[in-house]
C-alpha cells in the first residue's frame, strides 16, 4: 500500500509491476520500482504463497552428514534453486533410519514445497512413498508415486573406471581410491 501511495498508482498496478506482468508502461514501471526501492520494500512470501497457492520453494531430503559429498551436493542445489528465484528447505535424515526419507518428505510437504530433490545416498528399503509434487532423485531412488519422478543416476562406477584407466595409461603404477561409507 505504501509503494502505491508513494508512486501515485493503484495497488493493482504495483502488483502488476512486482509480478513482472505486461500492460504497464516503462515510465510507470520505473516509478513503482523506484518507490519500492526507496521504501526498502521486500516481498512478503507468505502472502504471495497464500494468493498463488505456491511457495516458490524446493525441498531437499539429504543425509544429515558433514561429509563432503552430501554437503557439496546441497550447496550446488541451493545455488541452482536460488538462481531460479526459489528458496530451499532442507530436511535431513539419519543413516540407518528406515522411516527417515518418509519422515523428511512429510516435513517438507507440510511446509508446502513445490517440488522435492532427494539427495539421500542410501535407500533403506522403505515401501512406496506417495507425494503430490514433482520429485528429482539424485542416486538410488526409493519407490515413489508422484506426478513426475526424474532420476539422475551419476554412474560413479563407469566414471571411476575411466579415471583409473586414464591414470594408468599415463604411466602411473598405482591408483588409490578414498571411499565414502561402503553402503553408498
């Protein structure tokens, strides 16, 4: 309301500008954006979610670990999500907990995420998990029922073999491998 008053326009015009909708002249758009900047306006994501029915957030289920692999995946996912204008919500699991993935998913779905990334490296063999948002699985997928499930298998064995053959081909007599947890 303050932005509309300062810019001398209606609240609907402010909404059109802030949502990057068409039918607003460049001059009017600039006036609204200048007023928003002057007032230090920040979008109220809760109000936006109520109005649109979308939170513009992505949930990630990840192994609760300080190990390099899961942490580096999480950092990369967060960058990609932020670049797309979304926020990230994280639910961590504990290795060996058969209900961990299902519990983490329930927590994220309760927060209203628009999609889920599963970067859990271990499938504890839980039964069918049903969700009502798209799912991206990095690694071995649990059994999902979702509107869309995309699996991105890394193919680590093939890449490890190619790297080893390359190093041996360069004349190295020994190649060492520092492994993560054996169950991964």
